[in-house]
C-alpha cells in the first residue's frame, strides 16, 4: 500500500488529505482526497513507478488536453501533477461512478433514451480530441465516468489518458486496448487513427444496450469470420421487446449509428463529427412527436441534462421546448444523418 487514510500528500500549491482508497492496481492507487486549501474533494492517481516514461507521457497528453474546455468537451479536469512519497501523483476533479459501476448496480441494460446522451457526450469528447490529434486508445466502461448521477443523470466525462498517443506516434503493430474493445485494425497491426476510439464508442453503445460486452475478453480471434453488420441487426432485434412505431424508428436509428461505429474498415467508419449529426443523436426522426409522446418527451429531457452550449454538439433537431434553467438552447431545423 502506497498511502492510507489520513495520510497527507504535498504538492507545490496545496496539501491533500487522503479520505479513502478508491482503487488499487499494478500501477498504484487512486485515492479520494480533500484539498486542504480549497476545501474541494479531489481524486489523486498515485503511480508507484515514480517518473517513469509512461507517466511522463501521460502528463504530456493531459497538459495538451488542458487547452480544451473540459467541462463542455466531457473530459475529466486535470488539476496538477506532483511528486510525493517517491511517487508520481496526478490530481483530478472528483467524479461520481463509472458506467461499469452503474450497469452493475442496475443489473439490466439501459434504455435508448439513456444510451443517447452518453453516446452524444462521448462523441463530443472524441471530436475535441480529434482536433488535438490525440487518440485515447483505452475505451471501456470503466473509463466513462458519471459526473453526478443523482443531480445530472447520464452526464458523463471521459477519463484515463494513460494510453493516449498523438495520431501517427505509435509504431505500427503496437498492441493496445483490452481485447473485448480492441478495434480490427489494432488486431491486424495496421496504422491507427482516431477511428480506433469510435470503434470503442460502438462497443460501449452495444454494452449499454445488451447489458454485456459485444465481444468476449477471452477470444484470440474476434473479427476474422464475424459479419458485424448482419449479426448486429439480428442481435438488436432479438433483444427488443414489442415496441410502437416511435420506439421502433428510434431503435432503427440506434442500429444505424451502431453499425456506423462498428464498420470493420476504419476508413468507412463514421467519424465523431458525422455521428453528432446522426438522427439518433439529433432526434430528427422524433420531431413530429414532440409533446404528444411520453417517450419523446423523456428522450428530450435526458438530452437537455447533458447538452452544454459551446460543446460542439448538434442542438436537438427541430425542437423548441424551453430549456432547463441555466441552459441556453437554440434549435435549428432537422439534421438527417444516417
């Protein structure tokens, strides 16, 4: 154990009181701390290897991401790095729980109305990273964190940039990602691009919808003989209860975006900017049912929780409902997408 409860961590700017151990692994610990200067709760990631090359690389990626408005771009806020107890420490804003934790607690798949805002926010995050030329390379439910699920349902942020790299910086053939979320081009040793992360978003979408990982963790060969498109249609159909026309149209929109994210050819895979204009995200196919369908009204409500002006996300197509307090909405005409 590197640190324990009630220990103090010292940086150049403040002191952190360790309140709880959040997690431990081969890298070290993640602890919940109280910043004794600001009084804010903070998460501190403690690397036992000190200033190793991998830690320095992670810090470099986090410093690059600092140029973004992380609140609007759905990315965890990096506060500072410092050395303490012969360890490298990274301080972040404190978030709620992971998507994996939520799914484990719920014990069932999420609805399309819940999947939509999570998907939209991930696409906002990856569109921002694309602008910086950075690949995350470690998409999995553990790295999607809910900000405050009680007060802001399904508001999320992307975390853990320990494997992040600039596009083109990785040697071809480098093995990245956990197996169940590994893109085909990674398995085949091909050059990598931001499309790797979009594959990961597709796997996350499937995980939320089915309540389980789309691909197994144990299999050595996943994609060689797997017709993703055809199998996805069968799986989505089999997993769906009888639905009315509105919900069926929404399911077809979801399937369209899911197939776009999981295209085996990275060159033909949908990109984050295109995904943000897709009808599943903009709800263009649901415009006419606004105010007459409880399903559509519930969908709009959950999307307004996650929408932040200036995020780069497409405002919901054609809707003109009043925004929740504190949010400024402008709604253009429908964007078809997909």
